[in-house]
């Protein structure tokens, strides 16, 4: 539960329009990921909590998705790249990654595309290369990739042209997205048979019916 006077941490870079109290004058307040702000008041709008942030005599209205509690610090993922990693919206899962070269893919051809991106993951994390929906809808297939915590080399994207026409992409085109995820470590035990059973058992393909 977030309370008035509590300090919270900004999730991602954001510019808010602030209104000076009692007037029609406006100014912009820019905050960056990791900055802290203080909740000055809380109210409800359309059934959802809204949080007022005061600074330099102005006020801006924030939603809960824009910050996290200060006592839950962010782990830092370092990266080296010629372009900036960013999310279009704070609640997005993935960071867009780009090709750093002009590429041409013939029909049904697969290329290993250079992104120029290197990351240094924090302890307990992995990264996943996933497709972008816009590119997938055009018949371009990005192969799912896993980036282990210990790998710090360049990330490359396996891209396949599933269309019947040649596809061209200029350097700087967003071709995939990078999702940072928690890695869960478990103990692996080899056994002769399982100690617990399930109702489904080994019933596989088609075993649950078609409808």
C-alpha cells in the first residue's frame, strides 16, 4: 500500500506536464529511470488510484504503473550499443533492438543479423530475443533466442523471410525485442520413476480432443 509522503522510484524516463496550482501556467517535469519522487496526495479517478506529485510549485498526476516502491530497488543491466535501449511505454515487456547494417533477405532465406548490442546481466537474470508483432504480421520470423547471464558478446538475431518476395531492411530498423527475465535455479534429480503421478499421465497429442 502506497501512502502520502512515501518516496517511490521512477520506472522509466518520462516527461510530465505540470500545472501551477491556482493558475493556467504549465511547465514540464522530466524524470529518469531510478529517480525518486514523493507522493503528496492520493485520490481516485475512474475507479483507479491516482498520485499527485508536487515539485517547484507545480503538480502532476501519476498512475501506479509509472513508479515502484523505493524499498524494491531495481537491478541494473548494463549495455554497450550505438543506439539507446528504450520501451515505448513503461509497462512494455521488451526493449526494441535494431539491425546495424542494411540487409536483404530472399524468400525463405535466414540471416544472422548484427544488432551491435552487448549486455551485462545482473545476477539471477536471463534475456530473451523475441519477435515484434509488426514484423511478424509481414511474414518475417524472428527465432526465439536465450541470452545467458554469463554471455557478454554481441547479440545477433536469426531472421527468416517466410514470404515469396525479397525483403529489405535499412540499418536502424527495429527487427526484434529484448525481454529481461528472472532466472530460476532448481535442483535436477535423475530417477527411475516419478514419485508423484498426474491425472493426465503420458497422454499427448490430441488426447484432450479437438473442440
